[in-house]
C-alpha cells in the first residue's frame, strides 16, 4: 500500500464540499486537522457551520467515499463547530460579539412564539452553540416565567459599565420583566420602546454568542421596526397555527420582514395536530396545511410541525422547557430538529459565496 500522509488525505478531500454552502472543506479551513497513525489509521477534525447540522450524514458519506481508494484501516471524524458571521454595517454594529441574530416572530399572539423561542435557545445550547435570549415582547414579557429561577439576576455589570444579563443554565437572558413591578402594565410609546431596546442591545454584556434568539412581540409594531433599525437581524422564523385566521396576520409579519430586508428562513406550524395518548387518534383541531400554504406562498421552507401536547404548556408554566426535561421525547425531538434547521439556514446566510443549497425546499 502506498505510504499515507496528511497531504495525501487533504488532496483526496480537496473536492469535497460542505453540502450547505457548496464550498470546499479544505479551501475554507473546515478540515481543521488530519492525523495519520503508525498503522495508517486516520483521524480528521472537521468544523460544521451550525449545531446539530442536519446534513452531517451526507457530508460524512462523501468524505468516506473520497478516501475509500486509499484503503485506510480506519477513519475517525471529530466534529467541531465554527458558526460563520457576516460583518455588520458600521451603523448597525451594536453587537460585535454576537455572530447571528435570529428573530422569532408571528403576526398574532397565542400561537406559541415564546415557547418556540425558549425551546429553540435551549436546544441550540444543548447542541453545543453559545446562545443568548432576548425577550423583546415589551408589553407581554413571558420568557423569565418559562425559564424558572435564574442562577444570576440581571443588574449592573461589575465596575458599573453596562447591564449584566440574567443567567439561566449558563445562558444570558434579558427582559423588561426584570425592571417592572409584578402585575404593572408597561404603557410606553414608540420612542420609549426604541430607547429600551437600544439599551438591551448596546449596554447588555452579552458575551461571545453564536446566536442571539429574539422573541418578538406579536404584530408588526414599534419593537420590530426598532430592532430592524438598530441591528442586522440575520434571519427570522415565522410561527403560525394551521387555520386561515392565523395566516391572515402572519402574512403581514412576512411582508414586514421583506421591507426590513430580513430573510425568512422558515415557517413553523405550531399546534399542528393532537394525538390522543390513550387511543392514538390523530385530530387536526385547528385545520390542516396552514404552514405549508404560507411557506409555498412566500417561497420559504417548512422547518417543522409541532403537535399539541400538554407537557409543552406545563414546561412553560413550571419554568422547565421540554427540550431540557424530556429531550428524548418525540415533541422535544421535533423542537430540537426545528432549532437545528433554523440554525443551519441562518449560518448559510452568513457563509460567503454564491453557491448555496437548501435542505428545506425538500422538507414538508
């Protein structure tokens, strides 16, 4: 057998492309390490562009096929994570330590947007990403309730320079709920909302993050416009329920993001159906196909369907998100898969170059 060294391995892998970006893993530096043992066994270090990378299986197959002719005794792959970042315009560079901002939005309330925001953030963190969560729903903040007891309360940062976010399970979180008396209504006009969001973005010590998940208020009001003016929102995820009455308002949210030039990376259909735990009967309580219809109308993908499950609501009420308390359950897996797809589509937007593919175009 021909002597094997790292250069031969790199040459054999030179044509292998990341299936999400279309860029070569050698040319981009995603192939971070090649170690050849005395017996010609090979260990590869490969960085993926997003946590829980949905296309990893296909990439691994391509790598092993490319190395098959070398007749190596074994090939081990150690997967790393390096989330790409698109440089922000100078006038929008208020969060230099945050690589990507993902806005979770809906055209109306009551569709489970905050639940999705919390579980997306927790799922991405469990998959190895550095994640923060911003509750931008000024009039109806619910994120602190859904996360339970903080390890550290929000307050003034050490040295008096800025705001220290609350910490939950090691994750930084900010909400107006920390600064208003319980039960008191927030009665603010647009300029006050803009000022508060500016503080949350400029003064909060977020630290180095791969993703900042932003739970937007329902509708298309001041908070959405302020965020669009203040920071470069990398991507948005639209949450809807199946019925047409929800789609009427959700369409407005999609059109708002188009005007703000924020890409919509996918639609999540929440409360998609109910399956009886006793008899297994499947019932579409709120109708069928709303998410699919919306995705087709605006040429975006469906990130996933989330069924009605009392455990999700209980997790939100008790401060114990289901992706944390029951990660192997079918609904937690559905939420984690949605988070992974949203992160991949977002990272693709930040990866430079014209050649891109979309997993979501083939996903219903």
